[in-house]
C-alpha cells in the first residue's frame, strides 16, 4: 500500500497542497501534520479583523471540520515533526511515532524573531504569529493602559492601528528611519507615517531597544539606547521572522536561509519538496534583486500558489513556479497593496495625489513592483503588467493621462 504524501506543516501552504492534490485526482493517502491544536486557519486576520472583534475563530478556518474526512485527508494536530529518516522515508513526530512517506513536503513556515534584550521574557511582552498569540494579545488589550510596539513592519503597524482605534496610547519603536523600510518605498513609508500619526500613533525612529523594564514580574516600560524610557504595560514585538529550516538542515538538506528548492519546488532529495514561508526558491521577479535570484516570501499568495504548483507536479502535470508575488496590509482606514518585488535601489515614480496613490518601482529601467494605497484598480493593472512582462517606462507611469488600463489589456 502506498504511504502517500506527508505534509509537515498545516498552515496555508500545507493545507492548500492537500486540497489541491484531491482536486487534481490524487488518490493515495495524504497526511497533514500540524503543531497547533486548531484546524488549519487564515493568519492575516489575526492582526486585524480578529483582534478588532470583527471575526471569530470559526471565521478563520480554511475549511469546516468535515472537510478532512470527506476528502480523506488525515489531519494530525498538536504534533511537531522532529526528524527525517531520508533512507527509510519516515518522518518522526514529537509523540515518538513516525510516518512513512512516498513524498514528504516541508511546509513548516516561520517563527517570530525573538527580541534579544533583558526582560523580553516578562509578562506583558507579546508576539503575534498564531491563534494562541492573538488570543493572548486580545486578552491583554482589554486591560492595557499604554502600548509600545517594537518594529514598524506590517504586523506592528496593523496592531498599532487596532490599538489606536480603541483610544489607547501607542508608540511604535523602529530601528530604521521610516516604517516598513524593507518592504516599501520611502514615499509610501512617509504616507503611512502621516496616516498613523493622524490615528494618534507616536513613533520613535532610529531607536534601539536595550531592555524591557520590569516591575513585580511584569513589563512596565521599554529602555532605549538614547537613554529614554517609554512606559508600557503591553509590548508587542514584531521584528521579523526566522524560517523553520532546522528539520531540513538536520536531515542534510541545503537550508541556509530557508529550505532551498529548485524552480519546481524540489529539494535535492527527489522524495522531498518544500513550500511556503520556509522555502527559498528561484523566481524571475527576483532577478537583479538578490545575488542568486532566489527569495523567501512570506505571503498568503505565495503559500497558495506554491501549494497548487506542487500538487500539479505530484499529479503528473509539472510546471516551474513563477507566480507573481503580491501582498496587502490593512492599516486603519487604508489598504496597502503591493504587486511584484522591489529593492532599496529601485527608482520610484508616483502616480496619483492625496491619500490615494501608487508608487511604480523600476529596476534597471524595467517595472519591478507597484505599491498602491486605496487604489485597487492600479493594483490589478500592475498585476497584469508584471505577469505579462508588458514594457512600461517611468515617463508613462508618471503621466496621469497615459492609459495604463489600455496597456494592461493590450494583446501581446
């Protein structure tokens, strides 16, 4: 009897693979192993709608409980994959059992980067990655009097907007000189700095955290390198993530900064693939962005598209992965949407004015990405242009009379 496909990781990527395998006619066993007790769920709402009370836990589930039995997907919750025996093709789990596999898929995701300062372990210091984190943060929000967010990335700013909407005093500390410095242009960063300030959020840029100050075992403030101390009884740390690469590395697979895979999402072991936040892969959109043209992307789009791509290969329809990366972030009343991948050296061209505009990014004269705030039409046009590789010049992007939609709809 076939051992089938075993998926280490029951997040968006792992679940999508299992669902797409069944949609593609895969008849052999599928086992989905996840270290959380809950059914597979959406993560993006955790820092937005879930914290704000606009959706409940059931509304996060990717499928209802009956889906797994109906589609013969064995879901093994609350278990962690701890070792791979590549010769025997077996995956060892945290309860001491192991699972045989014909094909193993690593969809182990990523974990929050810890804050390496004294006091980071104090009560009142929170992170936000999973459902349990969100529940603990929601409980803390109910009694918080002063909040500090360490890190002005997507998660930190989304949470800051939710907290500010409750009328709570919020200060965001960021080591860089602007918000979302690694993700967006200086123009877009400046807009969101103003937007958050209008919501009542305060910022401390170019600031390093040296310690979390405690009182009676609980966080009471944040000490900065310049000598300042900010009072806070709730501190959210959002300083990025680390890929869960250890399982692959200990099995002898290349996994320096994510599990290395080829254009078909395969590792050097033909019986093992990797997808989602843990995978580092080549993609045409990364050319000129990284030395080797590989990236590791943390997004729902990437997780879903890689799950579908790998399912197609495992059901006899192989194709290289080349889906356009795109992202979004809801921060207060504003929606940020990004299509493509940009780098710090990419040129910027602004299209639109006021609180609704787009920043077109160009690398070596070619369109690399488009950042849009409250301009969904620009975002959809950008996705068409970038997917098709349609040429666009900076002058055309800057001209408000140039017909971008017509260009995007033009047949090649």
